[in-house]
């Protein structure tokens, strides 16, 4: 029997959710072809929803969240992976209803795992994590829709968040003029250090919500917040522009009209990083490890151990986090 440490979310006697470190046995993990010793995980908004009892993310508690994990294969029952392989796992059911990466071990189907691309260390992969993969998918979708650096500025909403901050850095690296929208007025210098050329306050993006169309401003947008902000973003796309929609921190409702679509020919592009075929995830990780490799990510990452995770979870739920939280599991 091998014992290991995991962060567990559970409901207390008064019906509130709390997180605590527990000792578990490997035999308690679900069945799966790969047993992985986790070295790093990362904190995403969805992890915080799971850790705080959101049944839309996780149905049964106690539960170990963590939709991201990077580590080393300790046991494999498939030919594609050998003991000692370094792997990355993001999404699918990891951390949702399958015990996740906020633990020293996970056991998963082999079809969820990717071998670490040569150009990224396990640590670098988890600095990016699902947030980085999602940012890359958003940029890829915009480019597939014909957005180019010379088409005009690209707006990133929720810019100080995990997906947002990496999207700002990636777009800037690729030569786009980036306008970063944030609710944190004091983080303008941070966003500029990532490559943003213009800072737009979140409150400005809510102006004119009663109007059917707004001034054409953005050639493209990466929207990580949804709700009324997303609709105003769509209304301010330039003719033929595109917005990649991936998040819901401002709300899930999308109230709008067809006018931006039928008068300006704009595109709203859905982005999912969870159930995406593994081969597409692999192609994004390859890009992130080669031509899209981001230097200087240290300025957007803070590193915590499992012990400090509950505090970081509270911060992300309150919308107070800036950048990415890397979880050092060992
Ligand atoms: N589709 C997918 O596959 C996928 C993958 C990853 C994440 N997501 C979603 O994308 C979103 C961002 O994820 P994340 O991990 O980057 O989260 P995060 O680090 O918490 O970033 C979210 C950012 O949104 C802004 N924000 C917070 N509360 C807001 C509010 N009430 N109204 C407007 N903006 C608000 C904040 O940025 P500012 O203060 O700078 O405005 C915050 O930093 C989440 O909804 C997450 O579930 C989706």
C-alpha cells in the first residue's frame, strides 16, 4: 500500500465547503491505465468552482480537484507509455469527477495523457496549464478565422486572469497590438510588461449595452468573461472581425441581437479545451513549446504548495488573483 497526500474538498456539518490535506491510499484511486506521480499542477477558475462545491463541475464529494497535472508515469498497462515517461494531463474528466492533480498521485486512462513536448519542462507546462492551452486555442481560432496582426487591435478581457494574461503575452509575441481589459486599474503596468499596448477598464466595456451596435474597434477579441461584456465586445468588432469565447466569470447568459452578425459579418468562435481531441491538444502543446514558446512567464506566476492552495482558491473565486498559480505538488 502506498500512501500519498491530496487536497480534498468536502462539505462540513454546516453545509459549507472546505479544503483540507488528507492522506490517501493509491488503491482508492479510480481504475486507469496510467499511474502518475504528480510533480506540478496549476490553479484554474474551474478548480476553485470544484473546490467550493459547485455541482456543475463536481457531483460527488469529498473530492480532489485539479484539472491539470504534469508528472512521471509510475505504472502503465499500455504499450504507448513506459515507467519514467514525463506526461502532461489537462481536462477531460480530471479534477471534475475523477480525482485530480491536487495530489501526489493520479490514475487515469492513457487516452488523456500526452508525452511532455521536448521544448517545455514539466514546470513550464504547468505554468501554462489549461489556461495556456485555452489561450493558444483562442489565438489559433482567431487566426483560422483570418485575423492577422495588421488587421487591427485585439482585445483581451479578464486580462489579468490566467487565460487572459497568457493570451496577452502570446498575442504580443505574435506581433498583434493588444488591448487588455481589466477590472484591476492598478495592474496596468503588469499588463504592459506582458506586451499590452492599451489598457481598457472593465467598466468601459459595459458602456452602451442598450445600443444595438458600438463603434468598430477590435479586429479580434479573446473573451474570458462572457455575460454582458461579451455582447458589447461582439458589438464593437470591426467589419468581419472575430471573437473567441472561452469563459464565464462575468456570467453565462448571452443576451444579444443578430445585428453585429448580419450587418458587420462578425464571427463568434467557441473554444473548449476540455473535451478537445487529444491530437488537437498535442498540436497546441507543440506550438507552445516551439514557435509560440513564451519567455519571461515568471512575472505572471506565483508558486504555492498544496498547503497554501486553499488561500489561492479563495483569491481566484474573489476575482483577486493576478496571473497564474503554479502548484508544486511534491
Ligand atoms: N472554454 C474552456 O475550455 C476554458 C478553459 C479555461 C478557462 N475557462 C474559463 O475561462 C475563464 C477564465 O479562467 P481563468 O482560469 O483564467 O480564471 P481567472 O484566473 O480567475 O481569470 C478570470 C479573470 O476574469 C476577470 N473577472 C473576474 N470576475 C469578473 C467579473 N465578475 N466580471 C468580469 N470579469 C471578471 C478578472 O480579470 P480582470 O480583473 O483583469 O478583469 C479575472 O482575473 C473562466 O470562466 C474559466 O472557467 C474556459
